[in-house]
C-alpha cells in the first residue's frame, strides 16, 4: 500500500506542476482547444469569397492543405483529428475543396473583387475537374481526397443528388434549423443543391424578419434556431431571400424592407473581436451569407473576416472557438484547491491575480446578444463570450476558493443571476430562461448540478432573503434532477458526449456531476436527493471498465477525463462502503498508470460545442485527473485496508 501511495503522490505532484506550467503570464489559464476540420472548412470558404489581399489566398491554401492532410482513413472528416467521420463535417470539407483553387484557374477571390460580388451566384460546376486545387498534394491521384470523400458520403446517404443531400442534412438535425440551414447554405454556394434559384429553394427559408421584433418577444416565438444563433438567423435568412425570395406577394416585400433593419440587429450583436461567440463556424456562416447576399462591404463582413484572419493557426487550421479561459481557470482553481495536505500550490500573489482577473470577467451590463442581465460569467475573457450557467456556477465556486466571504457582493450578483435563470421545470438552462424546446435552450442535468454546488457553498454567507430563495430553488432543482434520472440510475448531460456510446451520450459525465451535487448538504435536505444519489452511485460502479477506468458508459474506452470525474463523485460521501473503496482503488491505479504517473495526459474528444460539434481541450485530462486523484487519495489513505 505504501508503494501505491507513493506512486499516487508522485502522480499528483507531477500533474500539479504541469497544470501550473499551463498558466499564461497574467496568471490564469487559457488552455488549448483542438483544431477543427469543420471550423477550417467554413473559414476557408468565407475567406475565399472576397479578395482583399494575398493573406486571404495564403490562409485558404493552407486551410485546404490542412484538410487534405487530416482526412480520416475512411474518406470522411470528424470534428477533431480524433473524431469519427460524420456527415456534417464531411460535406462541409467536401464543399470547401470544391470552392478551392481549381487546376489552372485562380481562386474565385482572384476573379472578383468585393464590389463584384453584389448579387453574384457564387457556384462552381459539378464536375470532378473543378474540385481540387492543383497545388495540393493529395496522394496518388490529384483528385483522391475528393473521391474518397464522395465514396464516404455515398456510403452514408446513397447518392449525392441535391434531394438526397438536403434530406440527409435535415434528417440529422430534425426540427432544429440552427446548423442544418448553414450546412445547406454552404452546399448551395458550392453548387451541390442545383443551379440558380432552384438550388437555393432547397435551403429552408429562415424568418430573418423576426429579428426586427423586440427581443423580449423571442422567448414566445418558438424560433427554429436556438438563442445564441440570431446572427445566423439574419445571415442565412437574407442570403436565401436574396437568391430565391418567397413567392408570397405579402411576405416578399416585407422581408426586402426589413433587410437593413435586421442587418443592424446583427451588427449590434457583433462583439469587438468580430467573432460571434468567438466561434469560427458561426462567424464564417454569417460572413459568407452576407457576401453572397450582396453585402460584401457591410461592417459585419469586414470585422468577421478580421476575426477569421486573427484566429488562424500556424499549421493552417482553425479551432472551434478562441479559448475557454474562464471555464478552464475555474476548473483549475477547483482542482488545485482540493489538496489532501491543505496546502495550496498557489501563492497568495497567485490567488490575488487570479481573483482580480476572474472578477474582471463578471458581466456588468446587459448582454447585446442574449440580453442576459448583469452578474453572470461567460466561458471566455474575450468580447464574444456570452454569460452562461455552467461558467457562472464555476466562477462562484472559484470565488469561494480564492477569497471566501470577502467577495460576497460579487457572489450574490452571480447567485441572483442563476436564480433568475431557473426554468419553470426547476432545471437550469445554458443562456436564457424559457427560450424554447430546442436542445441547447432546455434545462440540463449537469448545469443544474453545478448550480446546486455553487448555491451550497455560498448559502450560509449571503443575506437571509437570498438564502431563502436558494433553498426554494434547490428543492425545485432536486425535483428536476430526480425526474431526469434515467431508469438505470444515470443522467445524460447536454454539453458533453462520447462517440463510442449509443446516441453519442455521456452518462458517466452527467451522472458524476449530479451525484456530487446531490451529496452537498443543501441538496441533501430534500428527501428524494439521497435515494436518487445512491442510484447514481450504483450506476457509476456498474459502468466501471474491467481495466479500472471509466469511459462514457460501460464498455466505452476508458479516458482520463471520465475516470477523474467518476473518482471524484465516488469519493464525495465521507467514508464510502467497502465496495466503493475497492472501485476507487482500481480507478486510481488505472489513472496513475494511464498518465505515466502524471507525465502524460492525452485528451479525448468528449466536449460537445454548439450544434453538437465535438471538441477536446488539452487541459481537461490534466485538471480532471488531478481532481479525481486528490479526492481518491483522501479516501484510500483514511480507509483501513
């Protein structure tokens, strides 16, 4: 046992050192998101449509080269280089190569200037000779990359006719048009849906004119896109109206009359960085749509292109988002604050710098995109971030760890923000209360659990009326969680998944987060909480793999992230029963070995970004392994062997 503890301590110390080394000069963490084939495809398409300077051509060429080099062996592309091929990313990469530099011909951006794009149909021919750049090294055949992609697509949807492409994309996303319409717009730009207005009529018309309504009406309108996608509603709606306006004699002039007003709304939502949500795909979709709709000189386009240029990586790729600085900083503070010896590896000066930075990130004005009230935190320190539940809860927990009651005023503002966000079902949504039924606007178990943890640590420190509000809200949140518990005892999260699990769900992540929250004293006052928590613990024990680790569910390959989460959840009930301790010991041994006693921390694509796009973050395995191992050490060294 002593040798095992020594190895565990070495692992904890090495992971701690490595995590501290990830800090940026200002003292917090920024992390690094995976490069994304989908982001790279959409950025190259947007940049290729307007000739401003040779930098565009260089970025497009390098982006296409990166896509070529990172095609999966089966011919498709996944969202990250570790992801399975999927329909959305593959059709976008296919379209990007179609709009690239054809043999013997310049980029379309060489052929026309911005002023020439007004009203232009930006399409290429359907022939194979138009599909791949001559200067790309794509293997034994010049067109091998596109041919492999088309074989993969044929195996997925049967044929590449416009009707089949449209039906396949709409089938993948159901009633949610947030991502389906942008993909179909790209296919229309690339000439894949047919020529002229007939091709564009295969792109569903988004009601962009509704963006001209007062924002307080949006929650009642049941829009076909989620709350964060209003800029896309405007951009995609306008380009469809431009190329194939409705035949309705009343609606057609109304839409035309509201183009300028809705563009102003989208302009007001655009952050200083130029990147909507700091997201490359969303920004690129808006930019390419407005260019094709005849608005290439609009300020939205100018600033959006600037964001895309600034976001490009040296290897030619783009990430899904600029960074998750607030999120990974609060996770890191939590992991470092759980030390078994009670001695923080952060100096007092470190803590002050992080605290100062974190307080600066609290949103102090109504947000122009979601119109969220002040008091919350976004996932990033950049201007494109939007306040959300998960990051606000994480910031509140970090504030308690860094300063405690000294920052009670900032904490109370964040607590009230979360209380006001709670839905009528008792759960906590991501951005906006009561927005609608689309997935990323609904309540989510892991967001609700994280909020419960934050309310719990601050409950005794705040004023009495806020304590009462939190107690009532906690009762409703626990009721929501018990209702959302699956028949097998698990919970499915919204923002995390696992590509090896049926339905791409990640019940390990969801269950670990909820089990930990239900163990908190404030939640434990609800009678249903303990029974629900025990069922969750039972599920976690049943999901442990034979190698000792956890994946997204039983049988899914074990990962550092999921094993660390499961360990931390199982260690949260004081002195666990013998069977739980044995499970913790096996999970700890797997993590110590899998990290090479902390020297390696390979990431797994378990993160789900907007529209269910996969990502991984290089800090996740470090942070979550460390948090799980520190909790496990406390249990294993205090429990009789």
